[in-house]
């Protein structure tokens, strides 16, 4: 007997009947790759909340402590590999069953797993940027300077303090995000994976999809803000549910 029962078969039917499916992913996709979800009660780092650490005011006022936190994140990320959930989503795209991944994750693991159409709503930890001159480059640039003992990595063009190319609290979402709601409204299925749908504006996408007539499916461990309105919901880890889903779908 299939462990996720009827809902998994229903999800397989939704996907095969959908002309356009968008996956919306969050931190739950990557916890199985050993990357902690810093939000919430357990997310303290040196007694600071993630929302305070990962903020533009923190980067400006306390860049050394800011970069101590990000140096640790970069080191953890360097050891992380895509898990079965990332690989299953990439395979769904290869089979023509998923057209786009919109992710709140900044770890690049979807691309590492082979997903090609990925929009990173919160930017990426794989790159760094300079707000002074606009230079942008690989995070290895920061890595090398931090490993050499620098408290803060500096821009190779203008020597200003670099910033990870992630969207910090207090920053605007990337301009490309403006096109995402329209794409969500024109899809047939929004497949939400490993996200509690707690952070706007991404958290507002399911209701936009539903209003436009699309189905919304949720695969998550734990409750989400959209459970009551979702078309279907499967309680479980994405690294287990998505491979099980794949097994039900045409190769
Ligand atoms: Zn610069």
C-alpha cells in the first residue's frame, strides 16, 4: 500500500492533467540536505534572531558579526548536496511535468540537482554583490578573504564591504519577482513544497493561484498558512513524498 495513499494519487492526476505546473519551494526542501531553517524559535544564532541577523541594518551597522554568521552559512553550504526532493523536482522538469521552480531558498540546490527554470525570490548565497559600485561575483571571492582572516570581505573593484547576493530583511525583492504573480495566475497547478507559506509576498501566491482557477497542492512537514484552502495537502518530507510521486508518473 502506498504510504501517502489517495492524496498522492490525486496529486499525480493533477500533475498529469496540468498544462503548466509551478513548484514553490522553501526551507523544508533543504533541511534534509543539512541546511538549518533559521526562522522560528529554534533559529537563534548567538542569541540573535534570524530576522535581525539577516537584515540590511545589521549588515550596515555590524558588518563583522553579520559576516561571521554568513561565513558559517557559506561553510555549511559548501558541504551540502541536493537531496532526493531536489532531484525529484528536477526530474519532473525533465519529463515536462514542471515548468518553473520559484524558490525562497538561497542555497542553489535546485540548480545543483539539475532544475533549469529556477527563480530565486530571495536571491542566492552562491554570489556576493557590492551595493556601492554594482560589482557581482562568486561567493568564493568572499570565502577566500574570510578564510584569510578578513572580518569583512571587500569588493575587488572599489573595496566597499560586500554583501551576499541574498535579499536581506529591509531590501526589495529582485525586480524579476514582478513577473512571478502573473505566471502563477496563468498556471494550472501550484505545487508548494517544504514551505509553511508564512513569509509574504511568496506566501500570497497560493491564494492568487486559487482565485485564478488553478489548483494548489501542498507537500510539507507541519502546518501551512494555506492548509484550509488548498486543493490537496500531503503531510510529509519532500525528500520522501516527491520521489514517491515521481514513481506514479509517466517516465
Ligand atoms: Zn564595489
